[in-house]
């Protein structure tokens, strides 16, 4: 149940909202800001609705800032005469603004979305804290905060504690194994082995021996016994990458193992129980392979109990600066070169490139650039020629030096303006194309208009 706290002086408000919100919400009224802060600090409320029309004398900006620090989302509710104040609070960190003239059903959607995003953020923070205790195999190598990656993080959190089979799909270089490791590290199996095997890298004549193991004399050259990957994983996790490369014969044998949760080594009649959890990955379209008769339908449904798609880098370009800085720090330390920055011109080239090789290609590009540079930064000439193509106007082309964060923010504003133009003024479609909220898009457009007004003045 979502605990909804109304910050209002209107005693009738709970009677109005309670029936509308339904049994999914526990609605309570509180008129004292300090008491709300205490409840938020003790995690006794999930979402706060701030009623601007209630006549409270509290400093609304300070209240929203306090709720941000306590990680409790605030939904601002006001009439049209308070719209400017409400939008100011949204820009300062409130989750969203609800006009009282609108249908109350819309408020229910806004509050639920605020709760879900807040819960996801807390889960991710808890995930990071948990993973910091295990520095060897960590999930925080999944880097980025875009909406697409937030969805991936949410799916990881949902499946980690279950014993269900998971199929991870996506193009090469998108980090499918990192997703599998994250699932393992967040599960109760985190202290047991994580065994990764690439099905496409093992010859067809050896795949069964590698998976199931073999006893001495099972075939020519088997001079001793060996545990297969299924057995090596023990109580941990077996990650089978590129499962689409398995032959029909091996698919049949794997299906039987997954159905019966047991197997035998080659040359042995002893049944070995399968204790490990098995995760799968592929860059191929298995559904299409099923239609073409190259992948068994029953195996497809067996491995695809839950699907997670690793997004292509071109679909979450807002994460490129964070990823690039991560690889910069990583390889500058490995190569012992004091390369500390990626100027705005170089970063714009990275953001504007389409990255067919995804994150792996980006890592490779940064690695090579660190080797090539003799300075403390990566200049455009240190990047591959195929990246040095004209794209969107490079940010930071200004006679006044600004920080990298300021220049990146200017670039986001230009992207928002271009998206609105491409969508013929439809801001909802523009926000959707950028995978950002409509509120954030409005904020970027407003800042652009303010900047243009200053230039005219």
C-alpha cells in the first residue's frame, strides 16, 4: 500500500481524495511541516502532496528541498492562479504539478509514478551499498541513469531473488554479461560461483563435454574425469552466452536438463542434480530463428521465462558522457597517464556518433585515445576519423570559458529544441523520443527561451 500524506490545511481534502485514490493508497492529512519531515525521516510516508491553496505560511521551496534530502517525492497541487509557483517548485525538485481543475484520476497516475520512481531510486541506492561490500564482482559496472537503463535496473531487481530462467538479449557490446553478473550479485547466490560460457566459442564436437563433463574413457582422449560447466557452477549461476549458436542436437539435450533439473556426465550413468541457476543471452532474434526452424520452440519458451533487453548505446546517448569519463579514469590509471578530461568538442563527437559496436566500441575508442594523447585531455584528433563527422552544433563554442557540466547542459537544451522541431511542435512526442519526462522537456525549453531573451536584451 502506498502511504500518501497530504500537506494541507483543508480538512475536507482526505474525504475528497480517499475514494478517488482507492484501496491502493493510505491517505492521511497533516498541516504541520515539521511533523511531515519527521514522518519522512522515519520512512512513514511514500509520497507527499503539497496543497498550495491551503493557506499555509510555510516556505514551499525549503519544504521541497527538505523532502528531496529525505528522498520523498512531492507532488504539487494548485489552482491555475498558483501555476507559476507550482512550476517553480517542479524546477526546484518537486516530482510534478497537478492542476485542481483536472480529473482526479490523473492525480492517481502521477502519485503512483512518483512512488515507483522513488522506490526504484532507493532500490538502486541499496543495490550500490550492497555491491560495495563485494568489490571483486560488482554490478555498478552497469553505468548510466537514462530511462532505458533505469528500466533494466528495475528488471534486474525484480528477477534477482527468483530462481527463474532469464533471457538477456541485445546487440554485441551492450553489456549482456554485466546484466547477468548483476542478477547473480543481487541474489542469494552471490557468494557461490559465477560461471560464464560462450556457446559460440566452443566447437560443436566439444560443447556437450564442456557443458555436462565426462568420465575417464568416455571418448578418445578422455584420460581423466572432468566436471562440466553445469556442475562447476554448483549452487551459483551459469551464464550461457550466445545460446542461439547451439546446434539442434545440443538444444534437445539442454532442454531435457532444464526440464528435469539433472544431467549425467558423458560416459557415466550417475545422475547429477542441477543446483545452479542458469541465465542465457544472445544477440540473435530467437523468435525469428524459431520461425525458420533453427531454434526449438519448446526451448525458447523454457529459457525466456523473463526477458531483459540490453539497450543499444545509440538509444541512450545521454549516458555517453558518464561512460566516457568512467573509461577515462579506468584506463588512465591502467596506463599510468594523467589524462583527466574530455573537452566539450570531443564529448560532442562521442555523443553524436551512432556506435554500432555499442559500449564496447566506446571503451575501445577511449582506450586508444588515452594512448595517443600527450596531454591531460582527449582532443578530437585523438578520436577515430569515423567519429570526426559534422553533427549537431558543438557545445562550448563560446569566448567565455564554462565548466563541462554547463556545456553539457547547453547541449541538452539544444537536443530538446531539435526534438521539438523534429516532432513539429508536439512536446509529448519530443519528450518520448528523448526518453525524458514532459516536465523536464518544458524546463529545458524554458531555459532556452530565457537565454534567447537575454541575448536580445
